């Protein structure tokens, strides 16, 4: 495996300097191809819009529409694998959802996304208690994705890992008014999609409908999902406009194959866990969200007001007997108010943002016990869970000189979690917890010249436990009284720019210290949480993009992660794990891509994703091997007047690598023998797919 990694690295290293123009070459005369100047990129995920070159922190802006060309469009990792600092797992268990971590934050989540704030068109996919879901995001409708890495509570509160800010297409972005697409492939993959949209002088509209079926390579892995995405905008006056957003999700089937032991993986990688089959483990979900955005530019600056309401109905059978049948009906709503302007004070130019966020989540939640035959044997929980989050924030950018920018931010947050217990047979387990937290950030950006900038920043962040994480391991219901929020301090230096005429780079070095890190363990199949005393995260993130020719672009994203427990006695394992690596996270992670794009509409993309070895639990006794997975895709677009036909195909896991797609960290920690623990969710082997779209 290491020889294969060295071959990939060697090929990339030979390609990059071998074709780059020397730094001392003059800007005229000697170039063998037209020069490529560094383009200005606007970052919106920071709320105060900035040029990427001015940002004092690690950020990557992904052209989602371009990156996803020729992709099957099943998970968000297809767009985010190229972002350094991110680690993605669980691509193929649609009942548990994609697990996304940034600088190690979020890796503990058994399902969904933790530790990061997710936004789509400025509306939160993250609940007030900090839990995020990605199943309702229309991947084919994404226009761009901005990823901010590192503690970012000063931006949105209650997150230690960063922000993933996504923007969808509007009717103004469409080259064609209508598009119909179909795709299919291995493991019963089928997809159909219809896209409509357009614009006139005063307004625009967009509508997409998507249906997906996927059987999966493992047993008990079926998926059936339908998405609707709509966006309508209208100018009310030259300085005033309004947009309406509506999304709907219907997932009647998303099965859960469960985790396997190592012996089961060796016997049959495609099998499901025993009880996953017996209990028909999986989930059913419906969700609808309505949002409105109002913009007013007649007040000296710009006022933005967002309001939204989301309803989600959910039912899930976990892949083990016991207290494992869950259902809830959720109402989630909120407001975001922001005002930006500029000012000249004390002889300096300032750009500033002030605002307030207010969100509320109410879950009518139940839980029932199920025996090994799938029969419901009783009620174990019946409660209303209410989370209320509010935040007041301010950000400023100040031009200290023509080349030096000072960025400051501060935020005050209040998060209240309430449980109203309706199952009183074991006493009233109602309760509430309130967390009041403050966050800050301070950063300097120095523009060395038009092609290079460096920055230094320091910031802090907090992360409250979610309702799921606050489950009481004593079985008494209510809150776990011993679980506290985790707090992080981030220090970072970095730089970005252009070397020669064709090589673009982005480099970040960071050090994060965390107190009371929330860590998972399992008892009787269920996941519970406690606090590690202290952890540290030191690392490096590097992104290189080389425009080798007019047709060929090479991309390399590398992450080095030195993440350890500094001080932690694991009560569940009865061992001091201080100095051990954090489980589920590789020390080395590399993504490499070569993309050819011709002027006649043809494209060919080869990529490779290397992940170093990881540990499955806090004690570091169970090691999971490294892996290298390659992919290949290509296609062509034919333009026929005002019509377009596109054909494409691809192969995932080109060399049929056996690897683990997801780890259930600290799984079954009540079992003394690590060999008996169901950590592993194997990835599928080689998979092919193909698709076509017709636009007019």
C-alpha cells in the first residue's frame, strides 16, 4: 500500500514543478502558454463578505457544479474530498448519513454531522442543539460550497469544527431553461431528475425534482429517496428584493446494515449484522422547509432578514434489540438578521457586520423496546425535547495599511435544552440545562504582493452536547448530569497565492487545544458519551492546483493530523489513554486528481484518495489498515443549437480495494474482547455507473 502511495506522490511531484514556470521568469515573452492570473474569490460563509485573499483563516471554495460533473450524486463527499482538513466516512450507509469531520471535530458522531455548522442558501441544516443532517440537501442543485475549517463559534455559535456553507442554483444561473437527466449503475443504482428555471428583468425561478433508488452492495442497504427543491425571487424595488425557498424530502426506505466484527468482515464483507436483517433496521423520513430572504440596500448598508420553518417526521429501527425503536415529530424554526456597512473612523476604513440569530427546535420524541423477533415489548421514552438558541454577534475588518487587514469578531450565545417527560412510571425525568458562552476571533492578513498573502489568527469555540449525547447511561431517562460542553482554542498561521504562472497554493498550520472533549462509548448496543479531560490537535493542511495546460489541471490536497488525548482516564475501559491517538482519524490523508477538459465539451477525470491507518477505540488496541481508492469518470456534451446532450460514465473503487468505509468508534465497549466488537462497515468493491442528460 505504501508503495502505491509513494507512486501517486512521486507522479504528482514530477508533474508540478516540471511544468511550472520558474518564479524568476518575466511575465512576458517566455511563457509557453497564456498566463493564468489569480482570480478574486468572494467568501460568503463568513457572513461578512470578503475576498478569499483577505480572510485570516483556512477556507476552500469549491465550484460544486463543475466538480460534480460526471458524478453519481449520491453523497456530499463527491464535492468535498478535495478539501484539506476534512475527513469523510459512511458514504454508503444512508440510514446513518455521511459523517463529516473537520480537524477531527465530528468524527465521534455515530450518525449525521457534529461539530460543524451546515448552511444551505443561508438557512441552517444544523439544529440549535448542534446536530446536523445532510439527507435533504439536493446535491445536483448546488452551485458552490465554502468550507471554513477550525473553531468558528464566533460566526454561528455552538460549533468547534468549522462551517460548510452551500449555495444552490437560481434561475439566473441556468444556461438552459429545462433539463432532464437519467443515470444507472451497479448495485441497483437508478436516478431520474427534472430541472426547470429561468429569469427576466425583475425575477427568477428554479425547480428541480429528483428520485433515487439504490440497493447497495451489502445486505439491508436499500435506499429510496425523493427530493424537491424550489427557489423564486423578485425585485420589489431597485434596492429591495425577496426570495422564497422550499425543499421537501421523502425517504420511504433507508436501510441500515449495521456494524460487523473483523471475523464477519473476513467471512463475507457484504453481509449485514445479524439483527439488522432480523429487525429490518433502517429509517423512514419526510421533511419540508420553507424559507424567505428579504434584502434591503437603501439604509446606507445592506440589511438581510431570513426566516424559516422546517417540519421533519422520523422513524428508525436501530440494528440491535433493546431500546432501539425511535420516532419523533420535529418543528424547527428561526430568524437571522444581519446588517453590513462601511465606516471611516480614526483615519482608517472599516467594514462591519452586526446581527442576531434565534432558533427553536421542538421534538415530540418516543422510544420503544424491541425483542430479537422484532416485537415491541414496551415504551422506554415519551418526552418533548425543546432547544432554544440565540446569539448576538459583531464582526469588523479594518484596513490598517494598504497591505495589512485586521479582522475582529465577538459573539454571545445562549443555548437552553428542555425535556418534558410524559412517561412517569419511573418518576418524572423532566429537566433543563442552559449554556451561556462567549466567543472571539482575531486575525491579521498581510498582502505581501498581489499574488501572495499570509495570515495569523486566534479564536475560540464551544460545543454543547446534543439531546442524543445527553442520554442518561443509567437508564433513568432525562439528562446525563455529568456531561459538559467542550471548549476549544485555535491558533493558526497560513498563506495562499500563486507561484509562477500556473501553480496555486493554500497552506495552513494549526494547533487546537480542547477541554472536556465529548467522546462516545457503547453499552448494550447504544451509544453514550462522556468528557475527556483534554485533547490536542496539531496539523497541516495543503492544497495545490496546477493548471498544467489549457486542458489539464492537477489537484493535490494533503492533511497531516497529529491528534491525541492529553489527559484522559477512560472509565469505560478502565485505562488511562493519555497520549493515545484520537480514534477514527488518520494521521495522513491525501487526495489527488488529474482532470482533462477539452473545448469540444469532453472531459476525463482520474482521482485517488489515500487514508492512513486509524484506531477504532480510545485504547488504540484495534488498528484499521490504510487504503488507497481510485476513481475514473469521463463524458462529453454536444451542443445542438439551443439544445444540449451530455453522456457520461464512471467507475468508483477502480482497483476493487477492500477497505472499511465507516467505523463505529468505541463500539460495544462493554465487551472485553475487541475481536467481538462490531466496529466495521465495509465499503463496496468496484462500481460502475453511467448517465445522460438532455437540455433545451
